[in-house]
């Protein structure tokens, strides 16, 4: 019997909008029935006071992100430069991660300015949610919903109808 995959989402910042919190909480609870699911929110760099050093802010966030990544995890960073997956392709990727001997599958959601070049290079794969620019809250909801959809596809359940 295969143990459930440890699935970790590391996201910069906290969701502040109640409807986004509710949606993410709902999908998070659904994911806990399928995986050893964890959502880790790391502190967003301080952007108050007119600080324009975006590189420094992204570096600070990257340190926090990588500190939360489980040792030996397969890392998938959300990035506009990444590959697009169909839902069945994502399901296959998740299933493959569950079958490999890695400790976890970890998905990284950057801050408002995205990831550092070093994070993009260090990640095992980059994944783009699409060509549209999404607010952070919507991107996180789409991510969690697609992970849930992948789990139902892999379980042969009728949630995914395409």
C-alpha cells in the first residue's frame, strides 16, 4: 500500500480577503483527505516606505521560501515562464511524484514580484497557470483547486469532466 504523498504549498504572504481565505480553506480541507497536505505561508518582504529594491525583497522572500521546503522534495515553482499543464498532465505529474522516492512534492508561490532567478534555477520544474496575470489570491485558489482536481483524476472520480 502506497503512503499518501506529502504535498506542501509554500506561499509568500497571507490572504487578506475573506472570500479567498474561505475558498483556500475549503480546498485545503479537501486536499487533507487525499494527501499529507500542508500550506505554509511565509512573510512577505516589507514594501512600505517606498523601498524600490525589488531584488532584495525577492531575495528575502526566497530565503524564507527555501527554509520551508522539505529536504529532498520535488519542487514545482509557479512562474509565468513555466510550462503550462492540462489538468490530466498535472494529475500525471502528481502521480509520478507520489510514486518516486522523494520526501514530498512542494509547490512554491512567490510574492508580488515573483521568484528570484536562483529559485527558478533551483526548482525541479516551473509551472505557469496560464498567460493571464492573476491576483495572488486567485492564483492560490486556482492552484489548490487544480491540485484537488489532479487528485480526483488520479482516483478515477467524476469531479473532472473534460
